[in-house]
C-alpha cells in the first residue's frame, strides 16, 4: 500500500485534487474530518475540540489503512490539525506530533497557495495570500525538519493535476 497525503493551506485544491487522484488511480480517498466536525457542531472550533478532531482524523485514516488498498489518498493528516491549532489558538496537544511521526507516509503533495484564487466556503478563514504563504512555509519546514518525502505542486488547476498525477504515477511504479 502506498499512502499519499495532500497538504497545504486552505483553498489550494487538496479536496479537489484528492478526488481527481482517486478517480484516475483508484484506491481509497480519506476526507478531512474537521469539515465533518464543523458541519455536525455548527460552530467554530476551539482548542478543546482539537483532540476530538485529531482522533476523528486518525480513525478515518485507520479505516482506510485497514482495507489495505494499493493506494490510500489522504485529503489531509494530523499536520494540518497541529498547524491550525497553533495558528488559531497558540497551542496544540503534544501527542499529535508523536502520533503523526509514528505513521508512515510515502509522499506528501504540498500545494502552494499561489496561482489559484481563494474561495470562501463558510469554514475557511485565510483570504489573504500572505497568511496562506506563511502556512505553506510552516508545512514545508515541518516536512523538511522531519525528513518527510514531499513534492511541491504549483500552477493553475490543470498544472496541479498534471504534476500530482506524474508524482503518484512515479510512486506507484517505484
């Protein structure tokens, strides 16, 4: 089983691209638990919600892993929970990072916020490109610091799709 994670700031195409990858390559796609949580709770999240959100994301990921598909596509993983918690609340439960590092991911596709427009959807909160670039840089720094395999995906929607397909095809062939 190969595990691919789409990561990056909000409105950079993670959900769209994870769906494109699943339709093209097959496998199982795992969504973003925090969206489900917010739809169910009908309120903004707070620091006290982070453990529940993280456990929900891990449970969804574990359900996908248990099926042992040739390709597991994660719309996100705990790194987003960690960085959003730090960004919004200035703190994060310490166990999230160790739980994240205990798992194996074959490839992270890090989506740049540049070259595509931000689209508000009622859950997003970083309309300014500068804010999204800071978030992008924090993800990139964490991936580098922890020796995680990643490729940056840039350009318009078609370019992103082509780059992601090429990276996943390469991973599956290797």
